[in-house]
C-alpha cells in the first residue's frame, strides 16, 4: 500500500538530489545519520509526544517536562548514546528544561572560571547528575549591564567563608533557568568584597537546595518568576527568582581559575589571560546562530508545505484553485526566508570553524583577532536572531488564518524563539558594540594596521568608496563578485559616513550617543555582508549531488538580492548602485523565484524534520492537512462536554430571561 | 499622604496640557468623559479582574469569560448605561467573547441582508438576547476567496425549506467566533441552489442549538477548533467548527433583503443596489483602524513608561544609571511607534467622517466614490494592522527581558492582536486590491475622468512625476507641504512605474500576477500618504490646550520622517528626494526625538488607560515596577508548593542515583 502523499507531485518536480542536500544541511554525512536516527527515535517514543502541550496548565506542563527529562536521560544510558547523540536527543525532545542549563551553562561556567582543583571536584558531580546546576547571573534590575549587578559576596576572614547577600530588591536574581524549582546548585555572579573593597563581579558555586528533599537551604528564598510568552513554549522552564539573606559558603566555592582570594582575604589575579574566556563565548554564539537556522527552517518548512497544499482563487472552468505558493506575493515573502534559513545554516557552520580557529590561536596566546571575532559573532547573533524571530511570524501569517491555531505549531515556535533576541546580549546593545568596532576599524585605516578577517575588505576602502556597480542587465546580478562588491561598498560607505558624522561632534562620545541608531544600521550592513560572503564561499567548495549546488546558488542569489531590495535606501543613497540597477535586482529576483518554485517543497524536505519535531499539522510531510486539523480540534478540553461549563450559571439565566440583559 | 509616583518628575517635565490632549485623543470631551468613567467602573469591579488570566486552563478561561459577559450585561442594565457606554464597558472588560459576535457581526449581517420583515422578527430577539448569534462564513478550505465556499443550501419546493449541507470536509464551517460552544443561531453563508442551479453564496439564519439546554440540533455537528496563539488572549473565544447533515430550515430564513427565493423556487434579485452593502464594510474597517491605534497605544504606553523606569549603564561617579528612554537607539524605535499611535488615531477619526459621508451618498444613490472609498479603507486596514502587530512586538523587545513575562501584558496583547492582519481581508490580498485600483486610476489619467478623494493628488501626476523636493536644510523638512509633496510624488511615481512595467507584458493579467509584490509596495506608499495627509489636516484645525498642537506637530513630523527613513529606497530611487535630503530628514528626526523626550510619559498618559485596562506591571501608572514584579511572581501556580510536583518520581531517583543517568 502506497503511503498517502499530497506532496508527491511537488516532490517529483524537484530538480536536485534531496538526500545529498540533507547531508549539506546537516554539515556531514555522519551528522546527517546521527540526526536522522535520533530524530526518529524521539518521534517514536510515546513519552516524548507533545501534541497536547499547549493545552497543559503550568503545573501539568512542568511535571511533563520533568518526566521527559528523566526519560531522556534514562534512554541515553540504556541506548549507550554518545554525547553528540545525547545532545541531539535533547534537541529533538524540543522542550526547554532545567537540564539545558546543566550542560549549557553550569558546566561551561565551571570549566571557564574554575581552578583545576575545582573542576576536578565539581564537574564529575555535574556530569553524573549528582547535583543539578544553573547559572545565576541576571538580576531583577540588571541584565545587559553585568557590571551593575548588586548581589554581594563578602569575605569573612574569621570563618574563611563568603557571605552571599541580596542587599536590595533589584539585586534579586531573576530569570536564571532551572533555578525556580529544581536546581540544587548555581554558579552565582556577585560582587566580591574583601576587607571593604569591591573587586567587581565574580562567580561562586552556591548550593541552593537540599540534596535530600530539594527544600531551599536556610537564608535562601527561591521560586519561579511566573508565566512567559505563549502557551507551552518556555513555560516548561522554571526561570527563577532568588534572594540571599547572608548565606555562607566556604571560600573554595569562589571559582578561582582567574582570580583568587587567599585564606587571609587577599585578592589576587592569576596570570591566565582573561581573553581565554572569549573561546566559550564564540561557542555559545555559534550555537545561537545554528539554532536560528533551525528555528527559521522549521517555520519555513511549515509555511512552504502548507502553501503547496492551500489553494485559493484562480479556479478556471471548475478546475482546482491555484496553490498559494504560486502567487508572487507569497513567493516574495516566503522564498527570501527559505534562502535565509540556508544562509544562516552555512554561516553557522563557518562559525564552528571560526571557533576552532580562535581556540587554537588563544592556546598559542595569539589574541590579535579577538576584537574582530567578538564583533563578528556578536553581530551575527543579532541579525540571525532578529531575522528569525520576524521570519517565524511572517511564516505564520503566510499560513493565513490557520497559522493562528496552536496546532499549526507556529505560535509556540515564535513564543519559544523570541527571547533569543534578548538573551546572551540584547541585539541592539550588541549591534552598538559592532558599530563601535567598525568605527575603530575606520579610524585605523591608513595607519598601517591592516583590518583582518571579516573586516579585511575595509582595507580596500579607497576602492570601495568610489567603485561603481557594473550591472547592466538583470543577469549581471548573478555574478558573485558583483554581489560581494555591492555589499562591501555599502558596508564601507555606511561605516565611513558614520565615522565622519561622529567626528563632527566636539566630543566623540556625544557623537556615538547621538548617532547610535546610524551605528546599528552600519553594523547590520557589515553583518549582512558576512552572511552573503560566507554563502558564496560555501559555493566555491565542492558540493556533490545532482543539482544540489545549482539550488544553493539560486538560494544564495535570492538571499543577497532580497536584501538589496529590502535595504535599497542604503545601496542607492550611498551611490553603491543606481536606481536602475536596483530595479534590475528586483527583476532578477522574480526570475529566481520561478526557479525556486518547483524545488520549494524538496528544499524544505532537505531539513529532514520529522513530523514530531515540526509539531505542525500544516507542515505535515504528507500534506494531509484538513482531515488532521479537523481531527485535532475535537481534542480541545472545551470539547470534553457538549454544553460548556458555566451554562447553567451564566448563559441559561440570560436566554431564559431570568436576568434581563437588554433594554429593548 | 501623597501617592507613590516614580514618574512624577517625568510628568512635571511635560510641556503641554495633558487633560486637553486626552480629549483630543478621545475625539471629544464627551467621548473622553464616557471612556474615563466606564474604564474606572470596570477597573474597580472585582469580577472584571484579569491578572491571573494567562494562568487559567482553557476551560477555566472560558467559564471566566461566560461569567464576565453575564456580569457585564447585568451591570449595563443595572446602571442604565447607554449603548455607547455599554460598548465601552465591553471594550474595557478586554476579553474577547461570543458576545462580540452578537453585536459585531450577527446583528449587522441581519441588518445588511434581511428584508424588513426579517429584521422585525430577528433583531428584537437578538437585541433582547433571547437568542445568541454568530457569523458563519469562513470554512476550513476557504477564507479569502468567499466565492469558493462549499456549504450548500438547496431549496426543496416540496416542503418549502432549504437543506443546509456540508458536502466535503473542507466545507466545514471553521473559525466563526461564538459558534464553538455558545451560539444558538448563526447567519450561515452557503451556496444557494434552486432547481439544480447554483446562484452563488447567500446568507441564511440557522438555529444551531436548543434554546432549552444548548444541545446542538439534529444534523448539526459543532465544537471548538482548539487553542490559538498565546495564553489568555483569544482563547477566551469559542471559535468553532460546524458541519451540516441535510439540516432543514424554513424558506423565510434565507435573508431576503437583496435576493429572494419564491415559494415555487424562483430566484430573484431585488432592485436594492448591491453597493449599499459597502456602508457597513466601511464602518467595520474604520473600527479596525481605531482598534489598531488602541492596541498600539497600549503597547507604546507600557514601553514608554518602563523605558523611563528602567536604568542601565552610564552611571557616573556612583550616581544612578541612565534611563533607557534617554538612549537614541531606544527613542529611534519607540518614538515612531508613539507617533504612529497618534497618526492611526486621527486617520481613524477621519474614517468615521468618511463613513458618514459615504452613508449619505449611498442614500442618495451616489455610488461614484465607492471604488476610491473601498481602496482607501482596505488599504488603511492593512497598513495600520501590520504596523500595529509589528509595533507591539517591538515594544515588547524594547522592554528587554521583562517584556517576555506575561505580567508585562505585552505577550498577550500581541497574541490577541495579530489576527487583525488576517481577518476582514488578509492584508496582502487587500493590498493587491488597492494596487489594482491604483493601476486603474493611473490608466484613466488624461482620460478626463478626474481622480477623487484620497487619489485626487494623482490628478497632478504630471507635476508629481517631475517635481523636485525643495529641502536644503534639516528644518525644511518641517514644512507640511514639503512632506505631503514628497509622499505624493513617491506614491505617484511608484504607481506609474508599476503601471508601465505591467504594460510591458503581452497580457495584462500576467503583468499583474508577476508584479504583484511591486503592486503591494505601491499600495503601501499610497496608504502611508493618506495617513500623513490626514494627520496634517488634523493640525490645520483649531486644537485648544496649552502646547497640545505643538506636540502633535512634532509627532506628525516624527511619523512622516521616520517613514521616509524606513522607505528611503522608495524615495531616493524614484528621485523624489536626493540622498542628501534623506540624510537631512534623518538629522531632523533626531532633533525631533529630543523634543519628544521630555513629553514622552505625558504623551502616553494622554491615552488615559487605567492600570486595569493596560494589564501590565511594566506599564503601571505609578512606575512601581520592581516590587510589583516580585510580588506577582509568587502567584504562579508553580509556587504553590516549595518542592515541585513530580520530584519524587522524576528528580529524586536521579539525584539519589537510583537511576544512573550519566556515563561517567
């Protein structure tokens, strides 16, 4: 018996080898095989089902999460999964939980800040899950400005202990995931005070709860901060609030890898270069960029498949209506997002390379590229997360009314994704850092200090400031060097123009403050150039598989040209391209859409998502949307009874006119 | 005792009469007084409290909604509220419910489509709430394309009845609010079939449920379609699914105001002009635009107040940190939204005038302005709802991490608002209609047929196609005629350019299809011009109150100039302004932000929202944010117990290593 597949015709139309594209998407054949196997494993396990997640009350959802985590850990052991496989399993479980913090923040924080002795003591406890840890940095009053944290850790030389204390309401720890109800331990960030002197923010390991019964230890007030955006979504996480009332911890629970406090209360810095801490930061941001491509591709997969199922208008002679994916307005919104998902994927893969490169350089005490690497990773974090958050919502709108249903999966995807624009550095705050780095780069041009890495192009500023785009016909826009130069010229001109305007201010700081919005725009231009460049570089590699490279070339061009259209003001106002060239870019873009169209469904199949992971009736692999939407409706709790609760009390008296409710 | 007010200093700084601004915002002194009184009434009533709304399960939320509606109706009678006051009470109750459909759709549909006899029979039943009605148009398979609806109403001459039937799965009625669990009656849209002939979609009154016990009548399968975006939000509404299995209704329940079926099954059209149906449509869209300004202003109010409370970075010599509202990046995102809220308010007020104007013209059988009115109202619906949906989310991000908390009110505001981009005409579908209207207008230029109303400016196309913007210094951008001409030139040039490109196609329809994305952009340009023009016209009126007009002038300029910056590509590429003039617009915009800054809190106070209606701790009138956030956290159900449910089963065995969960 042949399986039902409403997309069969779409899949037949594809002009490339989908299996090979899956491997490109995954990064390697091995990565593909692991993902594929683990995703199916999770999808077939009844404990990991999540259809009813958005209908659960907060408490039910939380218990469900505890159950899933315990089951996941159990399966990882039973199946002897590798660390990579285990991580994948947690990813495909697709439910944020306290466990994310154990591996994602608690262990890395100890690795980054602990002494060798401390690592030897604490890491095994964490790895063996004899303790459950979280990362307690953010406070009610301070997020972006870490230096403004107020929690204190005061050394008491009499007892050789630190006293953790929350001196103000705003010093309450607020947001740390896992802290609200579960964590037994935390890496707590607090101001180190010895002998009345404030040494700034340092990290401490603090036990929060009893290992016997999980009750909070004396002096510690801790709880959950309450509901967050959406149903389901991040409400499975116990983001917490915590206050310390003079809580004592032994001196050796200050993480002393970088700074130390001696027995007699002397504060010392080790000779380990502080820059080493950048390594993990690059790793985290690389992960965020990779996650952006995952989240965006899920939304795009749902919207693309449903756009091929959905028909509306255009019926001729009683034939079927037009698939909405055939409308240019739909393609114009959807295909740039499809292209962005691929673009972010590849820039994420490149960031993985960058991380390894930086790690090697750091180990060789070469810190020369750090400012550039910092600016690049911070900036990529911003533009990919912002575009992904907006893109998910756009995909939801592209599904019309049904995108508003929880069963479309898109509302929850949006709600669970959007904090990425704020955590690990608020996007606007980070873009300003990128902007300042660009200003510094511009100011050093001609000084003999050559810009490196992703700003190397600025070494050609003289050319880029006066070059003219050579496009004469629409197809000229398909030349990679034309695209790159247009983006380089735009980024250079915006940065240089910003720098000039800042210099007009008597005080440079005032210039930075006044023109900060312009700075963020220059930063965006720079970061978009990076994504375009890395996509093009990817295409210079050998990519096997029939038609695979061709599809990626099309998507790369869609990505670049749609950005030119979107930011036409930047390109034209700075004279990088003429209005006519802008119009040709738009014309070429439309032609590209026609080339994407027959491959669209196959291009989202290449993400290789199971129906379980997608969690969307609209995005079902088989396209069997309407019967399943209909079926799912009846599972809503409201449909448990035919007549709704409250009828006797609130509706019947009105209809029976026992209560007069109108004046007629 | 003086009331706590962390915003006192901000309020002292205001340079205008806030009370007078409240009146301008409300539309009249009378409207202000009614709003103010009813809002306080609702805010002080314990039944209308909503703090815990996002924590309720679907069933609890639904029962809570029934209770609130019953209470609202009771209070309206007890207090002898006028219809206007009653409507306001429902607005400030701020919870979507089946009741919205009774007055918003069921009654208007009968008014618009019923014969005099039918109105006399059904309207009193509805007004007296002896029946509860909804509006059953959309189906699982058809939303935008109303002509594609599949439900049939076949006339049976033997019994003088219609048989309502759902011939396919996709013909299931899907989405109608109130239908899921409550409505006793519906206006059902179905294909009228007499004697084997399909006369297209018509409206029928169908009883769905027993008036005795609310059980569905025979042949009717009906239920709720399940959870929608967010927690709380639209989940208080029972959007429904319904199928008919040959359900019989008497012939006189076809709404026969416009078409009739006679006793012997003859189909007849009355001589009532069909155009009369446009009146209610203008009314509904005017309401949507007004609602957009309300939703956006709520979000802006929250973000503005919290931006004045929140401090981050910039502490000097141990002093307080900088209020985030003082950062240009914050102003650059927030103030254009503040300006948009006011702009949408005034264009909404103008639409109310337009509705009256159109109504008079229709009554005089003057249908000449209908195409223009249709295009204008459809287009304004699109740009205001899209900007509002995006704006609410932007306001949420402007609140940093805390905006992600349900207690900020912003997630629910977003979730409850976004369907406005889809209902009453999907925004992109509507924009295409506007685009087509513009193409028709362009094609008639020079034909002697003068464009009227909001496209009158196209009568000056010749001038607008070649005029040059006169701006030489930043302050030149403050001249109203300069702004209007720039927007007129842009809209004209985009429309004319589209028309030219479409004409290059051998078949015009292909041109429309291929260039549909360009058409929507031309439509947006036209609609933004309308908003700018109406704001400027408003300022030509007498506006009393110290400094009130001055503030509105500033906001009008912020609105217009921020659009020029955002759509710089349109303006520069079409040669309406030079890049240098674009830069001057940006410079002027920054200066305007400094003028808005001291008035920002007072400008959102002028919306006159109670803390109840705002429903946001971040947006509290008194600015007492942090203690209240802290207090609210403890009310989450997860905090009912110290140790979470599931500890014994899922956490303890791991920590006690009864289950090995790690490989070390």
